[in-house]
């Protein structure tokens, strides 16, 4: 494997769709990339499709078919990143930097053949490294790859972040910058909390919990790959030069930022797009819970939280959350299932949301749960369900009190 | 090499950009293709980019650079056909036909690495044939290919026609249908002549002459490949079901259409986008003409016609035509050249055009030239230059009498 000249640091940057939405945006990105290049770095840039391109292509396909073939959707959508990547390469050359755009396939992103949700099998980094060695900025189409049968694939939601991290791994880069329209990861959603703080860092595990609990900055897959291969992520603004949020191992974060006092919780996450499903009076027999979640699994429904309370008189209540958009898909099956397993009642409540605290301090400090619940009680917010892990405490509350709940908890721990 | 079931005829169709301009257009194309498929044919469809997509991508690139890298332009533009091809595959599946879209690269279009003007080296037809054998309609992106170094290339002007014919050759199809917004090749431009006739057929050689003399229906490259490999072309309407024009060998055409009487001329072509360059009083020495056209050759300027009259008193006048758009590029060189070779004068006249008759009868019938010149004389149109080959007679006339000239000649021979 050829490698860039010794000691040349490799920088991998990913720019999202809003950052390359127009020719002007692309020119700005090119200027910024050129600055990094002139600092002597070997630069790889991974881009999403311009602005609403992907949505427009999807709506064209919908004009033709209610259920277009997944293989053809991959073929169609992968054109979007080809356009933004080649335009960025053109803009970089105009800035005086030699540049080359590569499709996912050309860049060595090898995936399985699950169209629209392909899993990465391998990144063959040789071609990227060859171009870096020859002094070029390498611009790669995010979101897409190619199967070993030479079929175009896409990675599904959050695909460009995932691409960027995978390419960083594939070429031995230590860091991957995710440049976006927010300038970092905040302690709570700035649309809800008045003065959220930008985290200087958070651990991979904390970021994963936050993502699964509703934070939308980074997709879990990209964080999982980063954690697995020890690639550090930096989330920062694509337009302004300011420090973002570093996502790294706990050890590295503590060492780098020297937290003298233990941080109890890293942030407050919330999710309004959930529905609560409760199966009441389920016979307390082995295998029942399994059959419930196997049924949902066949629909690839992501279960967000499961609570089963203490059984009483040989019967259990099982509650869980699914994303609201999945509910329509599984409703019929749930009704059939409730009959089959002899549940006395099926309840579906779409008027709920989750509020969660996330942080590596959660497990060590027994008082956190109490403080969280009390801060909700002071606002007279009723807690419907509770679930905890070593990194988070999550409460289901009524959707119309969700914002108030986020504010109360943020005030309690982070202001 | 796998092949479609014995006796399954292979149909190759090419649809241009206006035929796939919107989702509605694409749906119509899909319906038409499905009809052919249901007749038991193995169908390959080659498509251009939708409507103005290519122009829009070019103008995006121009916002970023006055002279974008050719490699990146190929990368950028090849996205256009990916979009139309995948959408057509989606529309075909909606019509109940199994379909698969392939990029030029996937379909085995191997070219050299001359970006934006790549030459086809080979078509590896196995993958197409494999899909045909399994009963799928194969939709291929026109205009684009891939070099042996896995670089995306495009074929330049008329590229989708050229692609279609090359794929027909590569999979052993006998015919290739070029479906477009005109329903065939006419005996003259319908915008100029009131009642032109649609040709039922014309020979490869006649079509090539007409293309080089200004007819814009088919690009020469596609006809050259068709002639070389004996693939018949059918030019017809993409929207209406009616016989088009067959482009084939003279033998086949005569046999098929049984022309009892010799057709003297096949059509009248004209070209207004030319400029006449005259070098007057050039010393009549060996090598002079060579140096003139070598100079132009280094600019890849296409010389449309060269006339050198009888020398007098040791001096020659050399006149030739170049396309108007090339003139600016070579003007300075021409002036330097006129000095260098000792020409007494350089004249450039942009106010000219060519009118030509084309047909395999031209060489056999000595009277044609006379009838052509007389019909111009009757309209008091002065003939500036004359050039002939075994397939055509071409006259340079003032641009403002060009339409009148086309009408007069069409009347003389074809009405």
C-alpha cells in the first residue's frame, strides 16, 4: 500500500448536503479545504448530495412507481453525490489545488448487496492513498458503495457520515471531521433549551446513547465504526472556524480536556417521534416476550425501549416504544399478536415522548435518578415509564409536556 | 458468452433527451418498450440524460470554473444518464416488466482515456447478455464509458447514438433503432422546405455525407460504426408508431425497397454555420497547402471543404471552409500563416453557407451537376465555390440566399 509522504497528516472531512447546496456553497467549501491543504495536510473530502437533490430524485421516482425497486433507487440516488463531488473537485482546481473526485466504487467502498441499507464490508484505500501521495485533494461521494458483483449500493440513513468514518479507517487517518450546519454537539436541543452548552467532548458511548435517544447530530453507525477502530470524530460548523465537539474514548477525552470534577451527565436527549405500545395481562409464560419482539423484528422495526413490570397473578404488562413512522406498518400485526398470546388488552399511545439524561456518571452516582425524577415532579410532569442503562436514564412522559421536561432536567444538571 | 434463448431477436433502442425529459415522458417510453418486450424480443434501451439536465450540469460547472478539468466534467455529466436510466428501469417494472439499469461501465463500454471525447475500444457484452437471458429489459446509460484504469469517460457529441450502435455490435444485434423527436431522415430540412419527403432508406455512405454537410439527425460516428459492423440503423419517432428511415448498405436498401428507377439524389443538405477562408496569391510551390492544413490540424479544426483553383502566373488561390464556431480560435494563426507562406491576401467571409446534393446517383449521372447549377442560376444565386465527390455536389453561396437555394434544388430533384 502506497502512503502519503511520511509525517504528512491525513485530514478527512465530511460536508453534508446543506453545506454544498449551491455553487456558492461549494466554492466556500473549496476555499476552506484549500486552506487545510496549504497547511501541508493530505486531505480527503466526503460529500453528500447537494441540498434537496436526493429528495427531488426520490420524488421523481415516486411519480413513476409507488414501490420502486431498491436496486434502481440505489442507482438513481447515487447520481446525487457524483454531481456534488465532481463540482467540488472543479471548484478546488479553480482554487489552484489539484483535485480528483471518486465515486464510492472507485474509492474502494465495498459493501454487501443489501440495496438501500448496505453494510460496509471493506474499504480498499489504495486508490485514495495513491492520489494523496501525488498531492491531490481526493473528493469522494458519500453514502454509496459497490458490491463485489459490481452493483451500486447505498448505505441508508446517515450514510455519508458512515462513509467518511469508514474511509478514515481505510486510509489510516486518526480523525474524521463532520462539518455540518450546527457547530457541535449541544447539551440539549437549542430549539428547546435557551442556553444549551456546546460539549467540548463526549465519549463514543455517550454519543451512541444520545443518538439512540433522539439526538440527531451523528448517526449511530458512524459512531460505532469510529469507536471500533478508534477514529476520533470532530463535529463542527461547515461555515465558521470555531472548535466543535470531539467524540473520542473516555480516556482520551479526560486526558485532553482534563475534567477535574466528574461530569455527571453529558447531555439531555429527547424524542417526540415515538409511540408507546402496551400489551396488558399477558400470561407470564416463557417465550411470550420473545414472540412479541420476533414479530416486530420481521418488519425491521427498531424497538427503542422495553419495560416489563413485575408480574402479578400470573400476568405481565409489557410496554415498549416504536418510532411513530413505523407504527402504521406494524399495527395490524400487533393486534393479531395480542390475540395470539392472550393479552387482555392492547394499548397504543402516540401522545408520548422520551426525555433522557446521558453520561458516564449516571451509573456511578446513585443520586442522579432521584434528582431527575424530582425535577420532573416539581413541574408536575407525570412519569409513565422508566428505563435505565449504565449510561442513561430515560423517562416516558406525555408529549405535550416534553419540552418542559427537557428544560427542567437541563436546568437541574447543566445550568 | 451467454446468449438470449435461441431465436429470440434482440432489439436495441436509443431514446434521446427530449424523449425522456419528464416522468411522463419516461412512462411513455416504458410503455412502448414493454410492448416490444411482450412481442418476445430481448430489449436493450440506451438513454440520454433527461431534457436539459446536461446543460444544467454544465452551467453549474461554469459557475465554478471557466475551464473545468475534462476528467471532472466527465464525472459530473455521467450522472445525467444514470438518473434517466434508473428512472426508466423503475417505470418498466411498474409496467410489469423486469428491468435493470446499467452504467456505461457496468454495461462494458470500454474506452480510451480521452476525457470528453473518448474513443470506444471495446464493448464487453456479457453482462448485458446475461440480463437479457434472464428475461430482463436492460436499460443502459448512453454517452458514457469507462477506461481500463476505471476512469469515467464520455464520448462527446452524438455520444448516445454512438453508444447505442456500439452496444448493438457488442451483443450481436442486427439493428439499432434511434428514436427521437423527428420521425425519420428527410430529403431536406422541414423548417426550410415546405414538403420534404421522409426517406424510406438511405445508405450508410449517403448518411455520412449528409451528416458532414450539415444534416443533424445522426452523428457521423454512430453511422461509421454501424457501417463498419453492418448494423442497420432505423431513425424514427419516439412518440408515434410509424415507419422511420432505414440506414443500411446500398445492396440491402435496394433489395428491401426495390427501387426500380435509380434515385438520383437522396437529399439536399445545407450548413449555414461555416466561414470561408481564402488565401490569395499563394506561391505555387510544393508543401504550401500541407503547411496550411497542418497548422489548422493542431487546433483540431475540422475543415469542411477545400478548393484550390488552377494556378496562374505561379500563384494559387486556396479556399476552404471551417465551422463558424472554430473561426475565432484559428484567426490569429491564419494571419501569421498568410504572412509566412507569402500569400498576397487573406480573406475571411462569415456570410456564406453550403448547399449540397447527396446521393449515390451523383457520380453516375453527369447531368446532375448541370441541373443543380442551373436551378441556382434561375434564382439568380451566385455560386462561389464548388466541390464534388462521388456522393455529393456542394456549392458555397451567400448565406442570405441559402434557404432559397435549398428550396430551388429540392424542387428540381425531389418534388
